[in-house]
C-alpha cells in the first residue's frame, strides 16, 4: 500500500546570517551627524624572507602574502595583487550586505568573482622596463561579477550591488587618486 501525498512538497530557503539592522542604522545616523569623521586602519608587515610577508592586523592571525614561483616567490600564499582583489571583494560584500539590510531584503546567496589585469614589466623597479610611469603600472582593469540571490527582483538586487559599489571605501580608494606617502621610520 502506498501513501498518498496530500500536500505539495515545500522548498526550504536558507538566508545568510544577518547583521544587526538597528546597529547599522545607529552607525548610519552617526555618519549623517558627522560626515567628516574618519577612522584609521593599521597594519604591521614583517618580511620572513624572499617575498613572503606576514601582515599583522589587530589581534588576528597574520595575513600571509607571497609571490608565485614564476615571480621568484615560494607560492605559499596569495600574491599582493590577489590580496588587493580580496580586500575589494570583501568590501563590496560588506556593502551589498549593508544595503540589503538597510532595504530590509534578506539575502540567501552572495558570491563575488574578481579578476584584475596587472603587469610587472618594471620588475618592481629593479631594472625592468624603466620607462614606466605610475599610471602604466598596477591594475589596468578590474572586473567583478556578483552572484546574489534574495527576496527581491533582479533589478532590485542590481540596484543594491550598484549602490554598494558607489559607496565602497576600497573600490573608491582604487578609483580615486589619494595622498600617499612613504618614508623611512625614525
């Protein structure tokens, strides 16, 4: 004897772990009340040898950076440019999550795929192509593809992504010239 189904099967949808919306709204209010406020990020980077470095950020495990074998590293960790793309992906994901939370849209999936075209014909300034200007070096193009799903239409999700991109501190750091100084420590 077979059982008769009396109800249609239901789909269970899992949402990403949410952030504190009330905390987000309080943080936004702080920004509205003091639009010129700034914070400072601090990192201490130590070279182990060859190109392998450890960057210490607060009390977290160090971020390890290396170069691939074809660039004379040990290939034990991501390269500096890959870490930059990782920072961009993380910042965009934070922004997308914040904007979705602000708009009270629950997300069930968020993934970013990043690619950046970068070259090093100047060999880090160690006698390579000597006619390279700063604008000729570094990333020449970056492409980001976002896979996002949630309780919103594709158009609404795209608007969230574009809004997050517009306000991303890391994306704007990469797009806009900023004052930059480097000196020997005292």
